[in-house]
C-alpha cells in the first residue's frame, strides 16, 4: 500500500516524491518487515471466554486506558490546534484507534468460527461489544484519514500511517497475548533494529520532503553546496574600513594595509 500510494499519487495526482522520500519509504518497509519477522507468533485463542480473560487482564486494561486518553487528547485538544499543520496528529489518531479495530477483528474472527461450530456466540455480550468497538474505530479511522489526505501529500500520508499503525498493532498484540515473555534476545534485538530503521525512514520521508533531489540532479545538488569560509592567517591582512555603518554602493571604499 505504501509503494502503490506513492506511485499512484505521483502519476494520478501530480504529487512529487523525491529521492530521499523514496529511500524513506524503502527503509520504513524494511524496518516494518524486520519487526514482523522477529515478532513472536500469536498465542492461540479459540473461544470468546479465553478472549474475554485476555481483555480483562490488568496490563491490557492499563494499556487500553492510556491509548484512550491519548486518543481523546489528540481529538479534542491537539487536532483543532495543530491538525491542519502537523501531519502526525491525524495519523496518530488513526493508528491509536487501529489498536482497537485489530483487536476487535481478531475477537470477531473467533466469534464467527464459533458461530459456524454451533456455539451460542450471539448471546455472548463480548460479541456485540466487539461489533460496536469495530464500527466506532473504523469510522473514526476513515474520518481522520480522509482529513489527512485532504490536507497533506498522499505519498507522505500512507507511509507514515503504515509505520505508525504497524508499530501500535504489534505493541498491542505483544501486550494482549504476552508475547514478549517468549521473545529471545535475537528477536528483541531484531525488533529494536527494525524500529530504529522505521524511525530513520520516517525522518528521511518527512524532513526532506520539500527538497528537489533526484538521481538526475544529484550531482548538481552536491556541487551547489556553498564552500565554507576560509580564514587566512597571514602577516599581511587586508582590512576594509568604512567610515559609516551603511555605505552607499557608489561611495569609494578605503582600505588600510597593515605590515
């Protein structure tokens, strides 16, 4: 989705993605892939009762409360003030809400399997809680994602949203199913390296988005750098002395040579 959105926005919407932006997209995808590879497998949950016990654990309840508080802070305080100028505000809202939508989808998947297996899932209150949560979260995501697309460059929105969404979803899965307990040292190092790669990719994508850099003009960009001033250490120094603070261009200049 990241690569397709960058390419299609370039050809269909006339938006430009420079060389550093393309490199940032690539690094973001590589970092996300490394994180997914080193993330442990999901713990097997087959019934709604097991899913309910997972959702009621204090660790996940505290994590969900923090996400909700962050979401309300972004929606009611930061979004009206900085949403029009900062691309991260709307996309962070979409990503934080995505943690609830993914958890709801997993729970509903278990409910659908139980429904076809003849289990009374429609009488279980968790089923309807998950349905309401999924509808509310998806509606909020679509709303703020569309706002972000109306304001900012499409080739910037999708990569940053992809990175934030993937990171929060993996974190939610680790906390909900306690996958960090089974992670080895290699997996922890790989996850951290993948996350740092994501940060680097997002930085290249966002910090240099206004620069006109491509493979064709890269030599010219490097040659146009201003040389550093040279300080001469010599006994014969030419010092320009001006009689007034602001001298007209046609006024003769006076030089004093010290030897």
